[in-house]
């Protein structure tokens, strides 16, 4: 009995101490929370749909739209040296006050390379492009990073201007599994680029097929993320060369629709060049309605070629090659385009107008073709 009384007394003391310590800790916690300023309170979890939250973020940050512009003559040759005063930009038909940057901005480039087993036959050619990155693409003040993708997104090399490191990283990319998470790779590239200084041009070069297999990210949100962070995407499409190397003997695809049957925009001249452009997948005539459907999240929309959406939607371009040794030529053509672009920026004069804002850029010189991003999308908070 004495033992039980001593044990009961000891337990009671221990519980009293524990209770006092608990009350002291609680008082300290409350005091600390009361001492925090209002903006130090932890953020509350949002109940909004992720797509809506992304759209709301888009509204909050669209204060200066960056529009890369490529100008071509009738033969398709790049035109540079145009005076800034000859450019005119319209946002939903309204003329905007623009700034045209003709200086050379340093480039931050993410090279995303498909490494799935389907492209194994092309990897030997891709391994050779490392020495071309600095002279052809980034320039002496630029930097590049390398990622690869199959079912995984792997960072092979962080941003560097060291050609040897970039060459080694690309040479160490080997064939993986059957997936090709292209959209996820683009999203990863955007996240890497958004941390780079704002005064750098942000570019993604995607080397792979145009299809996506297995991505978790959604195309719409990734496109919005690209535009939010002023990222321009270019692709070198290896689909044709992969098909040539793996499916020999297949008959060439022919378009059953005669090119002259395509309807061109009002005022367009039906030249062989304009008809040919309208019969291609990437023309603005077909793309703008599809882009609107993507922004609106239309369930009926099916995008077979996500690479087209990313290039057209950001003002980039798709390059392709048919010959086994044509990759170097594609990289060289891409480099010429990047370094011949005009960069137009402007603060939109109306951010209250919801929906798709179509961008049109004119140059008051004859016989020139202008290529740029078709527009961007604004929606109110809570819009679906």
C-alpha cells in the first residue's frame, strides 16, 4: 500500500508537470501567433479548381506582353534591319503603344530531348549537336541547360555556357522506355526558365516527335505557363526521320484535298505560296479556332500535335528534316531565325476584356510576311 501511495503521488506530480508544460507551450504559441503581422499568417488552402487558379494567376501577371516577330519576304528568306517605327501591333483590333527591341538580348535556352526507345536510331545524330549550341543558338553571352524525357524527366545539365559540359550531357542521353512525356518536359523547361533573369530571352528547343505519351501536365495549363513567363518554344521534329528509319517501304502520305480547295482569309492573294501555307497543319487559319477551344477547355478538342500548339501559341516555329544528316541544317536554320527576330513588347490597354485577345502585327513595307504568336487568353476569376 505504501508503494501504491508513493506511485500514485509520483504519477500525480508528473501529470501536473506535464499539464503545466502543455499550458505554457500553448500560451507561448498563442502569444507568438498574436505577435505575427497580418501578412505573416499562413496561406489558406484554395478551394478553386486548379485550372481556374492558373487562369487567375494569368490575369494578375499579364502586364507586359512579349511578342517575338519573324519577318519573311515572298521567297521565305528572313528579313532583318527593319526600322522599329514600321511595326504596328493590334490587340483585338486596337492599336497598341509598342516597344521594338532591336538589340541582342542574352539567351537562356532549355534543350529538351526525347529519349524513348522509338527514337533510338536518331540519337547518334542528336549526340553530335553539342558543339553547335553556342555558335548557332545561344551566342557568346548565352547559356543552355539539357533535359531528357521518356517516362522520366531528367535534368542532364543545369544552365551553363560551357560547351564541353553541354556536349557531354547530350552525348550521355540513351534510349529509354516507350513513353514520351513531352508536355511534362515543356512544363519542366518553363519552371527552369522562370528562375532566370527577366532581361534574358527564354527559349525552349524541343527535339523529338510531335506526339505526347504519358504526360501528367495538361496542355492548356502548360501553354498558359509558357505565355506567363514569356517563353518561346521551337521544335525540331524528328518524326519523319524516325518513320523513314523504322518503317521502310511505307507509301508516302498524300493529301486527298486539292490545295486550291482551301479557303484563305479575306483579302489574301491566291498565290501558290499562300495556298501551300494554308494546306499545312500549322497555318493560322486553322490554328486560331483550335487555340480558342484549348483555352476554353472544350471537351471535344483533340490535339494530335501538342508541339504545334506550343510553337504557334508562343510565336516559335517547327523545323524538320528528312535526311539522316539533316539535323545540323535544322539547327542552323533555327539559329538564323532566333537571331533575326524582332522582339515587340507592350502593356495591353484593356485587361478587362475577357476571352481570347488576338494579336496582329503589320509592317508598312510591301511584299513581306509576318509571323508571330496569334494571341493570349484572359478570363475573369471563376471563369471556366
